[in-house]
C-alpha cells in the first residue's frame, strides 16, 4: 500500500455523538438491532484503483491491538477476569467432540445470508424491489425500473441495498447505488448511501471495491465520517482482514475523527466476524469504557459472537449475566448468538432451556434463525430425530423457512440418505422464491458422496456450474475427499486441476479433507507428507487434521510399507523433531519452488499405483508409539485435543498387541495431560482408591459437557479396559456413567437398551444388568414375562444385521450361557422368557460367570522418569 497520505483539504470537524433520539432508536428497536448487527457491510465504486490508501498495514501480527486500560470498568473486569487468563477447567471447551471443520449444510462459506431488513422505507420501495428482482440481469430493464419509479428519501435506497446484500445481487446493488448517487445533491444523503454500499460490498466479499469506494467518498468530502469509517472497519473484519481494520481504526485521529460508540461497536464486531479471540477483542471494550463510551446491546452482541466459533458457552453465560447486571436488555439476536455458542459446544440440553424457558421469560420469542441454529446443532451432534422434530415444531408454529433453514434441512435429509426428501426440499426452496445457492449444492454433494452415489455427485457439480452457481473451496475439497475415499484418483485430479485453474487457494479445510481421505485409505505416509506441505505453505492445521491421522494409526495399517505406494517424489524423509518451536515441525523438508505441485504429484502417484492399494500390511508393534510424536507436535503448536482425539488414542490403545504397549502409549501421553491420560493409565494398571478418586473428579468435569461428548469418553475408556481384561474397572466406569445418566438409553427390569454404548461398555452393562436381575429374583420378586436386550441391527454396516455391537453382545451371552435368542422380527433384539432367565440366575454357577475381575490388580505405577524407545516419524 502507499505511504501515509497527506491530510485532505476538505476534512471535516469531529462529528457529534449520536443524538438521544438515535440512542433511543438503537435501544428500543429489537429487530433493527438484529438487522444492523448482521448487516455491517460495505461497497466502493469502480473508481481508480490507484487512489491512495488512507492507512498503512500493521508492522507485526499484533500491531494495533490496544493494551488493557488500567482504569477499565472494575465491575466488568471482575465478572470476566477468570476467562481472560485461561480456561476454568483442564478439559476446556475445545474438548467437546468437534468431528469436522465445516457442516456443508449450514455454512454459508462466505455467501450472503438472508436476515430481516427492517429499515424504515416507503411502500413504493417494496414495489421497486419486486420490479428490480424480476428484471434479473437485464441492465436496460433495471435502469428502466429505476427511472420509472420515483424514490426520494435515502431510507428507500438503503432498504434496497440491504435486500440486495441478503440475496447476493451485486449487479442490482451497483446499478441502484449509481442511480441514487447520480441524483443526490445533499452530502448527508450521499454519505448514508455510501456507508451502506460499503457494508453491502463487504457482505458480498467485494472488499477491494469497498476500499475503492471508501477512498473515493473520502476524497469527495462525503465519506470522511465515523459512519463511513465504521462501515469500512466492519467490512475488513468480515473479510478476514482484522489487522487492517485495526489500522484503519487507529488512523481516524489523523483525519480529525474521534471514535464513538458506533466506531467501537464496528471494531468489536469486526473482531467477531473475523473470529478473533475474545481475549483480544475485549481489550477494545476496555478502551471504549476509558474513552467514556458506554457499551450497549450491540456491543455485547458482538462480544457474544466471538465466543461462538469455539463453543465457549460458559463465557456467553457470563456475558449475559453482565448485561443483566448493567441493565442492558437482550434481544432475539442476543439469544440466537447464545444458542449458536451452546450448539457449537454441544450443550443441547441448555439450548432447549434457553429457548423454552429463558427467552419467554424475557418476552423474547424464537424466530427462524433460532430454530435453524437448533436444527443444525442437533444435526452436528448426529441427533437426527431431534433435528427433524425441530422442523416439525417450526411447521406447527407457522414459521416460514429461510435460506439457512432450508439448507440445514437439505443437509439433514442428505446425511440420513433420504435423498427423495432432500431433493423435494431442494425444489421447494425455489418454489418459495429462495434461490438454491452453493451451500445447498454442497449439502447435497456431501450427502450423495457419503453413500457413494458418484453419478449423482457428478451431475450436481455439473448442474450448479450450468446454473452459474459457482463452486467454492468447500465444494472442491468435498469432491476431492469423496473421490479420494472412493479411490477414484483420476476424478480427484480433474477436480483439483479445475480448482487451481479457478485461482482458488488451499486452506485448512481443503488440506484436512484430503488428509482425512488419505488416512481412510491407510495412506499414513502420504498424509504426513501432506501435513508437512500444509504447514510449510502457511496453513495451520487444527485438531480435526490431527484427529484423522491419529485415527489412521488405530486401524492397524503399517505406515512403513504403506500399501506399495511409491513416494519417490518426496525430497526428504519425514521427520518430526522435538522442539519448543510452534512453527513447522517438519523443518528439514523442502517444498516445491512453485513449478511443482505436491498435491497433484501425490494424486498422480496414487492413480498410477491404484492396483497396489488393495494390499494390507501386518501391524507393527511400534505403530501406536508414533502417536506420542504426533501428540507432541500438537502440544508444541498449541492445538488442544478434543474428545475425538481422546477416543482415537484410546481406540489405538485397544489395537495394541500387548498390554505393555498400551501402557507405554498412555504413559508417554500423560506427560502432556496428566489429568485425562493419567486417569486412563491408572485405570489400565488397576490402581486402587487413589486413582478412582482422580477418575471421579474427571467425571465431575465431564458432567459440564454435552451427552455425546461424555458418552464418547466413557465408551472409549471402557472399550480399552474391557479389551485388556480390566473388566471390573470397565464395569465400575459403566456404573458411574449410568448413575450420571451418560447414556440416554433405557435401563429397566424388562429391557436393557444398548444403542448408544460401545462394545466394551455394552458387555460390562449386560453383566451389571443381569446381576441386578439376580438380586431382584433372590428378593422374591417375579420377573417380567419377557426380557429384552436391544443392540440395534447394524443398518449402517456393510452387511445388514452384522453390526459389531450386536455380534459382541451375542458372543457374550453365548459365552456365559444366558438363555437369550435373537428375536424373529428384529435382528438387533435379544429376548428370553422371564421364568427361564430366573431359573438360570438361581443356578449356583451363574454368579461366578457374572462377577467380573481385573486382569491386573493394583499394580505399581510406572515411574514418571522411566523412558521408552519412542520411534521418530522420520522412520516412516
């Protein structure tokens, strides 16, 4: 960018603070709050791109971030200070089970999102909007509509611009803006139009156009206002250019402008839209209070939004309490953001309470955004029946679906494999006047790909391009993942080639999708090489990336021989070295110099060696110990593991050939996390009361997490213990989980529901249930006429009725001689006559087979300074 500009000759005095009327308008119009916070957008005309920029880029990554004010509000600091220094628990919110980078059915991937437009306007503006929409891309027709209708007030044009931002109509927005500006004579009128056009362009991801328009408006005298600066700041934040937004914010004093409430709200909102950490954004709040600007609802709504990406729902609760204490009212947008954070954190129980209890108590009623977020949250937690119930609830309440809810519903049906229903909703969208967009197609492509419907995937991809719905990065990464998992490497190469021709850049989602696909095929060596390339290219991996690699070690494939794939194109052997650096942990690797494309070379090699991919190698006894090196790399890069990481590691332990190998793996990991892995290691070694007290404290923390996270934790732990003969320990964990209501399935005298349990947890639970029945029988009570054990019939298995859980329970029942048989009409249900089971339970030998024991009882813990021969990944 150009050097610091000279002060313009036309610069105005500092604009006054908004009047009381304006402030009352901000506080009283709840719907307007929702609309404005979602519509901080931007535009710029097609003026000369060589115009001088008004600010210089930050000199370092942390430049421009304000220091904490010493005199910041004591009340605010006292209520939020625990969050400014770190998490309250060792597990942290990130421990929740985030399994993927994006949900293609919900994410808009940068596209416009329909939000309420409650801008005050005339009836004529609505007629103009309808006529302009019908004009489509016909420039002459658009100009004719604008000439024939007479709109005189700025609010009418602002209303149109915001509608075009919602629908993504750049052509209509630019023609309307140019027409309005050509007839405007008042600088206030022109400034209002320009700031709203900047917002519109920002939402449409046309940031360079927004910058050009902002500079032109400044040079002509009507854009040197706090409102134009605020619009541009918000636009930069929305387009992942937060540091530039901070630089612009800091430059206001140079142009004779002083930040006010609107500007501070804009910079805080920019941080929220750019997914900047709360601990950074909150510093602007402290600076704002020091400057004499009191935060309002918009301020807190934006702060709440910073908590959403990582699901920091507890921090959201603290912010809501802070609003209550300061007498700042909440609106539907406040609660929608809170609901989104709860869904991201997996706290679906708290979501229902917020919607059904808290909102009505404040006389705030859920809207389509609330229910769309709830539906997507249930889908993410794979609670598909609950998600469908939300849709039924919306129909009962006569809530009309919007673009986001339609996309969520299409994605839900597609994930379930209900493609007829998905296509029906796909068509219904357009019948209701909502255009299918890239998100809709992404959801369908993801769903068809999940069920290996490759013909439909290709048709959808071609159809969306024919309709001029342009694929985005998520579209391409999903396609490459689908084709790579299906070993259709030639097709994956074609998609990647098109991706590069479109000038698109690889990001963490793209790399993670390809790494996951490689890992699913057992190509660990290729996935590690791609991880190396990813880091060297400046794309930081996340926990999802590493989870794929850790899980690949679990499946029993040996990376050292990797299915015969030739990787001669790699320049050096892979190495992960222990260091304190958080930069690439593959420092000695050489990447291409721009003339080569490692991803294309990898796909070409895989295509050439496709026939060799069917070979399977024997497992190496040291394979799982590579996990310690991977976990060390995560620790050095400050990437926090989550419950999926934990489950994958414990499942890898279950795949170890010997008890000693599993013990060594956990002992190596407890150096990084003594709480989680220390408990797992202690239970595996059969420790006594001391380790069980630590486990109880760990279980207490799990109670603050959602049921899916907690059940995954218990399932993985009991599977490992059961696998290595620590069956009494597994039973103790299962009983603890049952007492804490971890599994939502039924447990009664008549029926044991094991649908949500793992194999180890199910077996331990069967023993506990039968022992409880034995107590009932010896207590003189008559058993029910029919006893049932439900396992599910394995409908998602490759062979229907051949589910792993059903087979494990069947083997257990046969092994202990329990008189249960598979029900004739239900492959996943075991039944028995109550009197027959009672007779079996009365037999003296039955108690011996029902009582469980540990293979190792209270063995001595491994010394912490004892070292093991942990191999380097360079040996792969």
